[in-house]
C-alpha cells in the first residue's frame, strides 16, 4: 500500500487468508499441543504420542526432518498476485 502496488482492499484479503490459516493449521496444532500437555501421562508420552514419536524420528532421519520442516511453508501466502491491481474487491480476483 505504501508503495502504491495495492489499495486498502488487500487488508481484507490478508485478514481472510490469515483467518483461514489459523482455522486450518495453527489452531489444530495449538489444540493438539495443549492436549499433549494435559491429557496424557508424561511418563508414557514418548510411547503413546504420535507427534512426539515423529519428533524423535526427525532427530536421526534427515529426510523426515526436512519434510517436517517444510510443513511450515503451509503458513506462507503469496500476496504479490495482487500487486498492481487497484480498486474493487481483491477477493473477486482470485
């Protein structure tokens, strides 16, 4: 907006995308972490929790570790597709 590449409608698109990412990715992970902390016996967590097992595997399996790290890219969204477009509702331009 500052450089004139987009108008203020990009803020609506940003909000829409961030809410969807929160619902689809961040909230389920966060909720899983809370359950992981409080819904199991800490002495048996490494035996019973699939996510903790995956973390343990990632310590020695380099390719698996890369795959886990790549999942963070799910949070990225390319807003540059809206650069140079001004006026109107950007959500109609998807």
